[in-house]
C-alpha cells in the first residue's frame, strides 16, 4: 500500500483539526505538531495557512458539485431524501467551511466569490428540482412556493451544523446524523406533498421520530 503523499497528509490532518477545533483555533504550528513534523517542513509544502484553506475549499467544491448535479435526477421523495442525505454527508465532511464561514471569509476574502458562486449554483439546481417535483405531481406548489422551498432547503443545508452547535448534545442516532438532517430538510415539503408521496413521508416520520 502506497503511503499518502506529504501534501495529502497535511491537508487531511488540517481538515480534521479544522472540523474538530475550529478554523480560527488551528495554526500551522498546531498542524505540524499533530503530524510530528517541523513547521519548516510544513511550510515547504504550504507556505501559509491560507494556502491550506484554499486547497481544502477546492476539495469541498469538487466533493459538493456532484451533490448539486444529482438534484437533476430527483423525481420522487425518496430520490430527494437520498440527494439531501448525500449533500449533508459532503457538508459534514468539510463542516468547518459553513460552520466557520464568517471567519473564513473575513480572513480569506478571495474565497468569497467562490462561496457565493457555489451557493448560487445550489439555489438554481434546488429550484429546478422543486419545480420538477411540482410538475411530476409529487408536490402541489406554485412558482412562488417553489422559490421559497428552494431557499429554505439551501438555507437548512448550509446552516445545519452551526445550528447543531447551539442545541443540547444528543446521542448519535443509529441511522446517522446526516440521515436525520436529510429528513428534517425533507419535511419542509410536507405541507405541499400530495397523493401517494404522503405515505413515504409518513414512513420516514415513523422511522426518524420514534
């Protein structure tokens, strides 16, 4: 088995530390110490913390893009639940980005346009997805409803892990935190769901709220 390249080890360790301890609280000295290498060696590969964050943001974009593209394949509520589940998993993997977004954009303003573009792309895809569900008869929603639903879904996925930090700690559910978050986001459509799709929503409600 080939050992990970030093750059990859630095990025993976940085991601872990940023997720666990927060972007503001982790320095390149802290990363180097975690890796058991000198700060000079780390700076040989990444001269600044900014470069590490920029590379991780690029990886997040690459990880998140397929989740956004998957919205185009959603034609039923079970498709939507899976799409949301995968979205929350991707965001959780790089959760420091949205959780610490205010600090990130303040310290690394060159990432702001990319973060905005990613959010705009997500909004457009989510709106198209909701419109498709309305056309398929899964939900009964006006164009105005579709617009608001898309905004609410993107808002919930973007802010979920910041919200979780403000709630009392709970035992992790057996089915996973991302699955539960996907269910909560899916229930935003609950007032609009019609026909047989209501049965699937009731099935999820029984599964996650028991």
